[in-house]
C-alpha cells in the first residue's frame, strides 16, 4: 500500500528563502537548494516550493533554482506561485519539477487546470486551495470558502465544490490549505480535510497548522489526508522529518522509513 | 556510454540528471542510427501508450529497439518504457513492441484498502517492492525500500518467472521484470531517493546476464 507522504514547503522570493531556516549548529540557510538537500537527506517524500516573487522579470531566477534543485535531490518536487499559462508550466517542468501547483491563478482562469492536464498529464497539475471557515449560506453550503491573496479576498466559491470542479477539470492532486490554521501550529483543520478527502478521488495534501507530530498523525488518519505539508515545525528545528516519521511509524501510520 | 532513448514521451532529463550525479556519462537521443554506439540503453518515458508507439514507429525506433534487445545488450525500461515493451496495452488498446510476452492492464476502479475505502487511481506515491530473488541490478537495497510510482496501468507478463519485483495496491502487481539482458521497472528509480539511485548505479555496472 502507498505510504503517507511528508512534504516540507519552502517559500522563495527572488531566489532566496523568505525566512532563513535553522540547520545543524543553528546556521541560518537562505539558499533553497541547500534547504532542499537537507530535507531530502532527512527523508522528505516530496518538496513543495512556493515562489512569492512579485516581479515577473525575476521568474528566471526561480527557474535557475528549479534546475539546481533537480540536480541535487532525487525525489519529486513541485513549484507553485505566479504560474499563469501553459508556457509558465512548461518552463518549470522542463527545468526539472515533476508538478506545478496553481492557486489563485486557477480561481481566476479555471481553464488553466484543463490546459495543464492536457499538456503534461493530470499527475503534473496540483490545485492549491486556500480555505477559510465561514457561515453556511446558499452559495457556500459546506461552510468553507475559497480565498485568494493570502486570505484577503473572498471569492464566493465553496471549497468542496471547487475541489470537485478542480478534479473534473483534470487536477491530479489537491493541496488544501486552511488559512485559519496556517501559522498557528495548533493542528490541521481535520474536519475540512476529511470533508474534501472523502468527496474527491484524487489525493489530498493537508496544509496549515502542523506544530506537533500528533497533528500529522491526526490529519493522516482521522483527516484521511494522503500527505501532510509541513513548514515551521521543521524549519525551526523543533523536529526533523526523521523524528516525525519515526513517531508516525510507531503510531501505525505507514510512512517511508528507508531513503 | 549509456544511451537514453527519447521518443517524445515526457521530460527525460531527470534520468540524465540522476546519471550525471552518479558520474555516469550518458546521451539523450532520438536517432536510431546512434543506438549501436552505446554499451547499454535506458528506455524511459511518461504519457500514453498509443502516442508513444506512434512516435517510436515514426522514428523507426521500434524496429531498432527489438534488434537491440535481441542482440543482448543491457537494457533498462522505466515506467511507460516498461509498458510498451509488452505485446499489448489496454491503454487506447495499443499494439506495443512485443519484446516481452504479456499485456499491460488498467487498475480496476473498485480496488479497496483494508478499511474498505476505494483506492485512488493513478497509483501515485511511494510503495514497497519485494524482490523475491537475487539479481545484480537489484542488489544492495534495504529490505523495506520504497519506490516512487505514478501510473494507472501495470504490466502483466505472460510468464510470472519474469517478475523480479512485486508491489501491492489493492492487488499484487508486477513492479519489475528481469529476463536475460533486459530489466524493466514500473516505478521511477530517478525519483526514488537512495534506493532508486542504487538501482541506476547497479545497472551502469551490469554486464548483462540474469543471476538465476
């Protein structure tokens, strides 16, 4: 059977990590390629890069990062942020990424999902969703709404319906980020994850809220997530990926223990 | 020199990058005339079987590949490259290369896990592979090694003695085959961390011959 995947997420701006990551000897690492190498060696099953570079002139810097990562680690990785066309996707895939993820871009141009799936295969297209809990109303029957621009703009789209629409448009995977839980380190939004995961046939990566190993266990069992995205919990060296996997393995969650 | 066969089936540079990392010289080519200049070849690919066969035929790579394997030079198939080695694929009901007797079948849509939940297709992610017999290309792997898969179809060789690696996804399926100087894997060794690199490094040193 498939193992549950543990996926560190790295935010990149102008080719550097947005926040320095503490590594061995408390050395701050700003180079995303070195951070990727560290997590690869710790047993990451996949790595997600999120490019928050504002200027489109700087996109070549990210492509250079992608090429260097592809020469350094031999596990799958995805790149998201600022991907607005099939040509943007092609550039990232040719530079060596397995998958591209589209977030607000997909909300603005849903046909981008089909176009990417047709050009590169469904498995290459990850639909990233930022979600906030809201009051249930006719257009938001699940009580979870899709937001964009870091949660500043409510789109009027229901999260569950958007996940199902994304699947039918050809997304191969969903990365489900709870804006409410993100950054709190208080645990994943289990209810949301379970709701979406039980209603789509494609894998769901839970994101937002990981602060303890138990949080990963809960979202991968009760939450029915196929994978767990992690950030601060490993960036600040509270845990290594190996620690987290050892805990999960000891608690009956199937994870990859040899790398 | 190792030849990586390019037949416009996905991005093949990841295999080349893994070989560079291992210090193994290689060349990606779609030129059938170059095949004879290589010591061994890797036949990778992602995508659909139907289109792959059209591309192979249009470059006359189908005929050259059959000849290459018949001569007995070491060959490694990966993912779609492994599937088109068989006689037929259920994907677009495609006639394939016919190098290995057997067919390629789609995972049934009703497979369930132990908790009774439907399994998602494609089979995507890390899964264990058991290697019941010894073979030089699959030597030195940790017992619980897992490999990265992305596929909806799996190979079913006519003779199970050709299967050298079994995996499980609601049903037991063939994840690796070995016969004479041909080895082929359904997973992606170039994306499977240390154990995957080990397989590639073993293949680069393998002079052929099955270790039966």
